[in-house]
């Protein structure tokens, strides 16, 4: 019988999941696919291929690793993901969830969308346009809809409530980005070892993956996004994981590293109060943690 995941890093998007993936995959007892985000339970086009396809596509190379993981941050913000995951993998699955200041997370997602030529509005205007754009894209282009859902993907309370319909809070390791991931990474990893029940191990921790970048070659990036004959040929003859690895490498070549843009303090506070403060306060009660670091 093929081995299956017994833990998942479910998100949230733009909260450090790629760096955590690059850290944990160094551990000899941890297996994660070479392509970070299988996107199986969130995307219908993948889920409809069946659970056996998912296992053979991403976990056929598992050997004696005791911890087998799937890092797909979009799972957290996709409403049907927890139900599907519970159905296929059961309620004992261990979940890791990273949460970041909701304004910073939304802005990071916006910069990513802007870099990938998915958005050309200024940030504040993009937030104001979100509801209308989401209505138009929900059933037409769910992937783009999610990319432009800056506010919705930062409303953690309702998302976590949805997960708690299927999974016990004790099975969810919640990591606060600013308090643990940034300032106490060694302690965070030690706690994760305990949570995943694997022995302590010296890992390279000073990793910074998925750093801020801007588009270097807009024409090439646009071409890579188009459904050309080459895309269709690759889709037919290459394994999904290998195809995605190549695409990601090529997309990365179209970017150049740039110091991350920041929002001025006044605008950040206004966005926080307009969109997120009530959600933060509800989340504090749900997880019994003080989140004043965000306020």
C-alpha cells in the first residue's frame, strides 16, 4: 500500500510556508514532494483525477520517512479543502498553520499578483475592487479569483472555523509569523519537532525563500502563462510534478530580486481598522492567544 501524507502545512499563503518547507525537507525523517504545492484538494481539475493519482504523482518516492507532508498554502483559504482532506486522510492528520499580520499578508499577495501581471491597480484600489472582481471571477477563473482575494485570504477567523468542523484544534500547530517564525525560529522548529514527533536535528535555519521580486521580462512571463502547443504537449507527456518544476524555474528566471515595498504606517493602520480588526479579535478568542503584535 502506497504511503500517504500524515501532516500538512495548509497555509496561510504568503506567511513563510516556502521557507518552512525548505527547512523541514532537510530532516531525514521528513518526506515532502520536490514540487512544493501539489494543489490537489483545492483544485477540481486535480481532485477529479482521484486520490490514487495524487499518491502516485507526489508520494511514490517515499522510503522510510516517518513524516510525510503536503505543503499547499491555498488549502487554508479554499472552502472545500478541509472536507476533502478529512474524507481522504482522516481526522488524525497533523496540520501546521502559519499566520501573519493580515495587512502585511494581503500586501505581499498583492505584490506577487502584480509581479505576475495579474493586477495593475494600486493596492488600496485593489482592495476596494475586490468584492466586485471576486463576484465576476468565482466561477470563471477560480485560480485568478484566489490570487486577487487579498482581504478574504487574510480573514483567518472564518477560515479556521471551517477547518475546525473537521479537525480538532489540538491537531493544528498555529505559528504566529512575527512572534515565532521571524524572532524565535530555533524555538519554533524545536516545537515543530515535538508536534511531528520526530527527533531533534541540526538544520540550516537562516533560509529566506520566495524573496520579494519584480518582473524582469514581461513578454516572456506573459508567454509562459499562455496555453500554447508546447504547454499542451508537455501536459500530455510529462508528469505533473516535473512539469510544474520546470514552469516554476522558468517563471523565476523572469523575475529579479528587489527590496520589498512597504506600506506607510497611516495607510496600514487604516486598512487594518477598515477590514481586519474585528476578525483579529474573534481569532484571539478562538485560539486563546493575544494577537496585539498585529494591532
